[in-house]
């Protein structure tokens, strides 16, 4: 179980580092389309990319506090993604991935908190 948790942390961490980086070099067209449809300002696209990038890096750090902070940052981004898809009245299939990642980030932050005690 511990190995599975470590693999999930690495997969999510690397994924968010890549996704955040792709936002900066304007190659994340799917997210860009969602941000345009939601009428978010352009700077918000880069702010979310920064949070994703930093959250991914924090997840890959060895300190439990850093991982917990990274999972909280990613959780907030996924909560925002869920809210955006809800407001845009997107198909429910768009809720699956952000919902699963949100739940995983909540579980990771709770797990790291229990290890500190």
C-alpha cells in the first residue's frame, strides 16, 4: 500500500509540473479553451499554472509538510476546476478527473497530517 501511495504521489506530482509548465509555454490548449469560455483573465491562466507547478514540486519533496502543502494547493486547483465546469454546465464526464484528483489530494493531506502525530 505504501508503494502505491508513493507511485500516486509521483505520478500526480510530475503530471502537475508538466501541466503547469505547458501553461507557461502556451501548449495547454484544452485548459486555455476552458479559461476562455469562463471569461477568466489571461493572468489567471498563468497563476493557475504557477500553483500547479509549485504544487507538483512540493508533492515530490520528502518532507511531510511540503507534501501536505502541495496536496492542498492541488486540491484547491481541482476544486476550482470542478466549480468552473459546473458554472459552464459542462458534461459530467469533465468532472471525473478533477474529482478523483481532488479526493486523492484530500486523502494525501490527511494522511500526512496523521503521520506527524
